[in-house]
C-alpha cells in the first residue's frame, strides 16, 4: 500500500501514483477524502484507502468513488454499519489503537466491534490494522508490546479479515516482527518510496536513492570585510574577508527559516554553510575567502538545497530536529516540478539571465 498522502510528500500525488501503478502497485493510501478524489479524477483506478475516518455525509462519496474506509472508533463502526443497512457496500479497514493513541478502536473492545463488522452484510473487512509509535527506534520494546496487543485482538476474531497491515517505512526496514503474521500482510511505506528514511545511515545501508532534488541558482555575489553582517537581525558576522553568494530560494519555497545559520547547501559539489537568517525568497551562503575556497562561484551557478549531489533531506532534517517527511512536504507550490525519467527533479528556469528561483 503506497502512501501518497500530502501530494506524495510533495513529489506530486498524480505523477507518483501513475509511476507506481505502472510498476505494479495495486493499493494506495491517502490522508483525506479530497486527496482520494483527486487521484480518481486523474484516472487512478487501483484500490485507495483513506486514513481519515469518514464524516456521516461522506460515506455515499466513499461508495461512489470505490474508496476503502478506515474504521477508527466505535461511532465510526456504527456509522458504516448503518450505511451498510441502508444498502451501501463498503470495504473497511478496522484500525486498532495498540498504543499510538491517535486513532483506532480501543484494544479491549476492538475484537468485539470487528466481529460485529465481520458479521454485517454489505461490509467487507478488507483489513485489520494498527500503527506503531516507536518504529523508527528498533531498540524500543514498545513496538513489540503493540504487536503483541494486535495479535491478541486478531486471535479473538470469529472470521479472518482480508489482510493485516502494521509497518510503515521504518518498520519495514528494521522491525521484522511487524511483517510476519498468520495472515496476508500489506505494508504502508511512505517516505521510503521517495528514497528516504529518518535514519541517515539506513538510507545508505539499504541503498535507497532520494527521488527529489531541490535546486536553485546563485543570483548575486558580494565580497564582505570582517565585521560585516548578513541578513535580517544581523545574526551572522563575517570574521574574515569572505565572499557571500545570494541564492534564489527561501522559506516561501519550503527552505525552512529554522535553517538560518544551520543549513548547508552544495555549490560546485562543495558543501557551504547558510549564513544569517533565511529570508522569504532568498538565502545567503558563505562560499569562502576570495584567495581560496570557492572563490570562483558566480551568478547563475547551480545550488543544490537537497537531493542528488547535495545533502539528503534526511540530513537537512537532522540540522533542525525535523524529519525528511517534513522537509519534502514543505516544498511549496511556487516551486516548479520537473519530472525526469520518472525521477523527480525540482527546479526552475535553466536560464541564468533572469532572477532565478527554485
Ligand atoms: C503517513 C503514514 C504512513 C507512512 O509513514 P512513513 O513513515 O512515511 O512510511 C503509514 N501509515 C500511516 C497510518 C500513516 O499516517
């Protein structure tokens, strides 16, 4: 079950779903009904699960678009049973809250409620599922407690659901017990589809290749004397004579303001630091003294903010206590997407003459 919510983590849900369907993916997941309808509108005919529970007036739409329904609480279970008794057919995924405490049927009542669902005409219990709170930390025993609670619920069922699904990306790679049940098993990878994991070392270890590259260009160059300050709030001061490159990207493009004085970008295959505050449309980097370092950096040079030949989105995330998920979804609508050989490259005009933004 390929997770393409939030516009496929900023990569473009329609393009990603089409590419994955072409590779044989037969099941997608999105967060909201609106996202699912967008995929159907683009001709995606594979199964789609909507993670969010339905509102009472939405079940008709779920049926119309043939979308799988998440049953995440007793009231939602009541709702779909009523809809089924009104003659509508639904494929449902009964979610058990085994400790994440976000959505799901409480473990104590889950089996009883799922048994009722299994027994309801017009309802197909396509899956029973749960979500782990600590999958990104393989040392944490809480995942095993959650899986144990999940198994207990499964054992109390009167009939077999179509399948079970537990693992998101981190668990797929580091928690084998989330993959083996006495049922058909699906997995729910999101970030790994895009070539990333939270753990930077795992990206290399499992040979993942980040799909998205966010790039821009140098739009201005200046040489500063010691003592000169850069950007709003004067949060960075030159301690030596140095050359500063202004880059056409800022927080309105999704390059987070919290990367001020923390981020690094790649220019001419060298890593250079972001200096001073990131602005809405621009940021500054220190490309080094004019008599050494990157002194030959010039206007129009390509700047890799993250992706191929630059830091990975997972590294960027580490600098600001974030996740590669958040770094990717933050790339804003203003940034033109270019699709290359079914790999996504983000970037603007090739023409270095005008002002160039990512
Ligand atoms: C977003 C999401 C996923 C995917 O998580 P990744 O860490 O991106 O693999 C899986 N399951 C649920 C319920 C989610 O909300």
